C-alpha cells in the first residue's frame, strides 16, 4: 500500500518534472497542498537528493527535480 506521504512527494516530483523550476507556493498550488506542507515534503525530497533548491531572493526558494528524482519517477 502506498502512503499518503509517498503520494504527495510523487505528485511534487511529477509537477516539477512537467513544469520545470518553480517556487514553493507555485508547487503547493500545483499539488493542492498548503505551502507549509509542500515545503516540508520538498525539504525531505532535497535531503534524498530528488530535488534541488536555489534562493531567488532571501524569501523565495526555487525548486527543480534532479536526475535522481526523474529516475525515481520512472520506477513508479
């Protein structure tokens, strides 16, 4: 059985794979989750090496999927 956590993270990876680099709020809206929930999952994906981040401004974090993240999507 797939957990809801895995579903959210997979949805984030799919969103980034389709839409390219996006800010946290855009990702949250894209996957239908509150920003703080999306940021939590993005941080976990970052730790796992599935996404990268950069600070566009001190308050705006941009995220993109890594090759490892794309490979993980292919396995699902």
